[in-house]
């Protein structure tokens, strides 16, 4: 028994040292993990600030700029901030149900009439949803921001179906009241090709309209169970809304 004691002692000490080393190591690993997550946090916070550029020449529809607000579709998270920067040579506004910018001066303006207005506008998104915005001054300019919207849902609400010559857009059940952030039209940003037929079908129990902000089309009241069709003309983004429930908005992108 006595002769075994030093061996047991040695084993105990060896185990204690081994545990000590491994816990020291795991401490080091923990420190490395913290560093990695800190780096990740930095990456995420840099993604938290998104920029949308109002392109040079955006105010003139004849310039046929496909994305006057660039990018026109943005996917972000709750808590993220978006900054619109006016790089056009005239002033602009950014208008939506959720927010309205003041008059944004041209970024490179030397004009004494700019009145010291800012050339950029920031908005922080505090809740999930689909946020459409457009320009009240130049109503053919529009964009959409998806805040924590699942990709599957975005696909559902932005169908891209090649060879589809009749694109259907649904005015869903209780669309004016079910969800204050939409979708009010499904898909909310329909992508179509020029000369495609677009049909809005009213699946709701009340009448709605699909009225282009530039008045390039206007369904007038579409009663439940009925539909309205038009032909997609002119490449670009066309924002539209319901004249009866103007917070109902959608966009059609014609390419
Ligand atoms: Cu409506």
C-alpha cells in the first residue's frame, strides 16, 4: 500500500496538470472565439448601414435609367438604417407611408437656391415588413425594402416567371387591413417583360384599384371577384397604389 502511494500521488499531480493545461487552452480558445464574434459583429454593423443612390439623371424619365433608386430592391434586418443620397443634379424627395424625407439638395450643388438642405436622408427600420417608397415629384421612381422578409416569401411576392405572358397580381383577402406593412398586392414587386399582359385579380371582399403613380395605367375600382388587365409598356419601374386605400402600394418592374 505504502509503496503505491507515490504512484497515486504522481498520477493525481499529472491529472491536475493536464486539467490545468486544458482549461488554460480552452480559455485561450474562448478568447479567440470572442475575437471572432467581435469581428462578426463589426461585419454585421457595417451591413446595418445601407446606401441607396438617387442616380444622376434620375429625374428625367427620357434617360431611361432602370434603377433611378439604386439598388431598387434591398433586403435588410430590423434595426438597420438606410441612407438615400441624392447624386442627381436636381433636388429629390423620398416618400412612403412609413417615412418622408425633406427636400434633398443635389450632392454637388453650388446652387444658392439649395437653401442648405441636406443631400441625404436616413431612416431606421424598427419593424419587419415590406416598405415601398417612391418620389412624389417624379412618380416613376420607386423602390422596395424588405425588412426581415424570408427569401421564400420574397420569391412568393416577386415572381419571375419566364415565358409568362399574362402576369397575375392578386389583391389578397383583407389586403387593406390585415397587415399595415403589406403585402397589399401579391407579388408586391412584379417583374414582367415589355408587352406582357398584367392582370390584377381582386380576391378581397372590398373594391380596390391599381393606379400607377404616373397614371400610365388606372384600373378604376375593381370589385371583388373581378379583374383588370393592362399591357406592360416602357422599360422601368412603375409604382402604383390603391386610390381607395392609398397605403396599399406595389411596383411593377418592366424589363
Ligand atoms: Cu384598396
